[in-house]
């Protein structure tokens, strides 16, 4: 079977028979979600959607982990959309929708079955790409975390998926409010992922699932997924995910959050709380700024 490969700036797109693979390819930056990666990821998904031969999409990452979330360096040019929005409107609200709401909703609403192949870290926005897919298969070294409440003083991501993927109030609350780090097996026990396998068996397991899913007609797969997705949407998932961006804008402009956030960014830019290699869990400040 012939494999077709296209290399974008930050993503590799592969097509092999009925299976497409979207491979995050910023391994030297822990596959963090720069503006370029967000748009390359979106471009690859749209290519797979338009291709009638593709029935299943696998999402995975090169390097030591899946995705470490949004870029936190603060370097100019990382998110030109937010810089333009601040210059033109004095607010990042519109740009956050453009970068962190609509692309995430597109993954959620993607019409064909998707499988996340997760190894190592799936942090912040990276946990969304790992958990919003239809199936998630991870290696036994994988871990998941949404660090924003404890780490940056934000209420969560721009599209808060946790109430929906956990479907359990107590577990979702602890995970978000304490920035709980979940191991692969804990995620499996909570129903967040479908399978946990040794790292050397991860790719084979995912490919086996993709091949099995791809056997029925494309229309059958898309309508089956539509039925599942609409059940969640009728419960309000899509609307709630959009409201999360509004809450993020309100919270991030509050004085107490700004006081907490500024020294955090300073530490990150000095490299004191960032581990781009993903070899250990990042540490986050536990004190408010005025207590230092």
C-alpha cells in the first residue's frame, strides 16, 4: 500500500489507504501549540476531511511526548493574532476564539472517526487534542494535566472540555482546581482513554484499531459519529466550550489574576518552570504574587 507524505512547517501529513495520520512535528519544542502549529494542524485535518478515500484519522506527535500545550515563552511573533488584536482592539478576546476556540471545535466536530495516539506528556491545550478525539490510546508512560488554575491563575482552557470528557463533577473539579497530574492508568480508570499499552506496542495497537474502524462505508462511519456527537451537543457541550473563552477573557483581565500571572511569566521566560524535553513534571508556583 502506497504511503503519501506531505510535510508542512510544523506537521507531517500522511495518507495510507483509508487511514490518514496528522503528526505533530515540533519535537525540539515539545510540540507546543504555536500559531503555526495550530494552523498546520487545522490544514491537515481539512485535507483529510475533503479526501473521500480517508475514513479514519490518527493524531500523534514526534519526539518525547504528544503535546505540551500552548507556547508560554512570551516571545514576540509566537501568536501574531493576539498581538494584532491587542493593537487594534486592546483585547485578546477575538484572537483567542480564532486560535483556541474554532480550531478545537473543528476537531470536536470533525466528521470522520479520529484516534489520538498519545505518549509522554499531554499538557494544557495538548490534552484537548488528546482527549477530544473519538478514541484515545496511550502508552503506559503517558500523563495528562491542565495546569492553568494552579500554574497561571486562569480558570481553565479556552474550550473547557473537562466536564464533558470526565462526565463526573467531582473528578473534573479535582483535576482542574488542583492541576492534578493523571497517569495513563488513572486516565483509563476514569474512562478518559480507551487503552493503555507498553510504548513499543502503541503504534501497532492504534493502527489495528484504525484498520478495523475503516472497514464499514464512509457514510456509515460519519453518521454513527454524528449520532454520538449530537447527543453531547444537545446537552450543551458546544455552547459551553465557547463560553469558556469568555470566562478566560474576564478572568485574565482581573487585577488579582494579573498580579499572579506576571511573576509566573517572568519565571517561565527564565526557564525556571519549563521542561521542554518533557522528562519531568513541570513545577508551578503555589503562592499568590503578593505573598512573595
